[in-house]
C-alpha cells in the first residue's frame, strides 16, 4: 500500500522485553515495573503485563485476568512498601480509555502526597 506506514511499536512492550534503557524495578514472567517518566508523586511506579493487553476494557471476568491484576497490585504494593515504608497512603489505579496515554494496560502505583503540577 503506497503511503501506508508500519504500526508504531508499543513502547511498553519494548520495555517489557527489556529492549530499552528503562531501568526495571521488578520483572518476572507476567509483569514488569518501572518508574513513571512523569511522576505525580514522590514515588510513582507503573506495573505492566509482559503480554500486550491494550486497556482495562480488554480484561474479562476470568480467573486468568483476575490473577494478573492481583499480581500487578501485589507487585506495586511490595515496591511501595519497600521504597517508602514510612508512608501509609498509597494509591493504585488504571486509566479508562480515552484517558490512557499508552495503549498497554498499566497500573499506576503512587505514594501520597501528590506532586503539585506546574501550569505550562
């Protein structure tokens, strides 16, 4: 097809395959975790599945997906408790489309307080 471009590779898939310079905080056969490049809190990590799942809307009510999300949350909780043991205020969440910036499921894991945003 003339003028057609190849699909843009998924940046989170590249990170999950460890084909970028992004330092991984955690990796196993199901998920990887790394720091958010635009943190909203002093500690702000993302936990993503190794397999490409576009958004939360692509999850189904099945044991496999429940297990994956539970594992993502467990990894995020473990990292935050390890890196900010003095804190007791954690927040975890997924963006709902169209509010997701990357089309690869990712769990935001934050230690409060939030960092105030500067207006551009």
